[in-house]
């Protein structure tokens, strides 16, 4: 009995010390929360897998998302512009394996994604926590600030998606390419673009009608989007033209992805009585953007168009030499 009483007696100070430690920790957490609220920058925390765990009030104001929506979502997929996502993912993976990071522990300029779909320039400072997660302070870059990343355009009502397919339109492509050119120069990234053009689509529209033509455009857009990798981007840039932006691809590896897309369109088997094959076909051209081949978007597009013309000429020559009316196989 005495031993039980003694145990209870000595346990009282231990419980009191534990309670006092918990109270000090809670007070410290309140102080940190007050400092974050007072900061002019958005504060975000995310775990080792990139899932958002803390979303400050300034983050809600900066990005437009309320906490219930973003909590648990991947920070790269939610806040980072499409063209920068692969670079961030690769860098975080490198940091986890002990490689020096270009982002962790450095303040970097990048392009963020707002809830309404527009992109804007930000400064971001990320540092690693002991538990394997990360904290980040993010602030918007004022237009024209010296030494800061250029703000390409202010949020506007200019539509950036194609109303028929919901893909990005030409304006969004030009904006993304301009951003990506800077990323290529800064981080040594590379990319290739694929121009996909529906063969003789005007003739198809004349025969089957514009309504049927719109249905075909939507079906092809869905195939291109579904067969793209995470991080790729697809745009409709003309009545019968699409662009696929393929980050971190060479012309050789990009050709594999493009052939996969061509096969997926062939699998639709869209009837076309005027086509030599009896079904609607597409032709493709490709162009490369890397640190050794920095080009303006207009020049890059022309390279893709020239490549497409060469492909069509090559397929025509092949059919004539084979004595067939069929296009070259898609391998």
C-alpha cells in the first residue's frame, strides 16, 4: 500500500511537468500562428509526398482556394503552372535522395496557378522540416520590379481555353511557351512540341457538315488528352490543328508519344469516304526547344509546320513508290 501511495506521489510532479510542457508548446504554436497571420506572404506546408497540410489565410487570398479544398492535395498539381511541374517534382525527388536542390533553401522566381486558371509570377522560398515535410513562403511579384521575373500579363478576362474542346487555346500556348523559354534558359530544361493536323478536314466538313466536324474535333481532343502523360499539355490552335507540349522529351522520345497518339486516333476509325484508307487520318510535325536551341514561339511553330510538311511529302513519296493509296504505318 505504501509503495502504491509513493508511486502516486512521485507521479504527480511528472504529470504536472508534462502538462506544463504541453501548455508551453500550445503557446508557442499560437505565437507562430500569429506571426504567420501578420506576414504579408502566403504560408503553405506540405508533407514529404507533397500533400498540403497547412494553408494560411494569405495563401487563400493569393491563390483563391479555401482550406477544405486544398488540404491533402498535391502542392505541385494545385499551385504550380503546368510547364514547371515536372521540374519541381524532379527537384523534390532529388532532395529526398540527398542531391543538392535548386529550390529547397533558395528563394526562386516561378509561375503559380490561380484558382480561376490564370498564371502569375511569384517568389517562393521552400525549406525542409525535420519530419520530412516542407514549409513555403510565397509572394506575388509586382509587375516591373527590377531583378524579378517578368510578369507576362495581368489577370484578365481574355479566354485561355477553346470553347468546343475545353483544351488550351493559342493564347494559352503562346503564354506557356514564353514562360517555358525562361525555364529552359534558367534550369536547362528541354521540351518538344508536336503539331497534329487533321488531313483534308475542310473536305471532310464539306461532305459531312460542320456539326459532324465538331463532333470529330471533340473526339480527337479527348484522345489526345487521355493519351498524354501527366505534365504534358494539349492545345487546340486552329480549326483542325492541335499542339502537344511534351516537357523533358527529345525528338526521339517525343516521336514515340506522338505515334501513340496517332494510333489512338486511328482506333477511332472515323469514316471518311474521301480518304484513301476510308477513315479520317492525321499528320504530325515536331520541333525541339532546349538550351542549345532557344527559339521564339513563332519560330518554334514554324519548325513544327515544316516538319509536318516534310512528313506528308515523305508519306506521299512512299505511297507512290509502293504503288498503294495507303499512308505509311504508324509504328
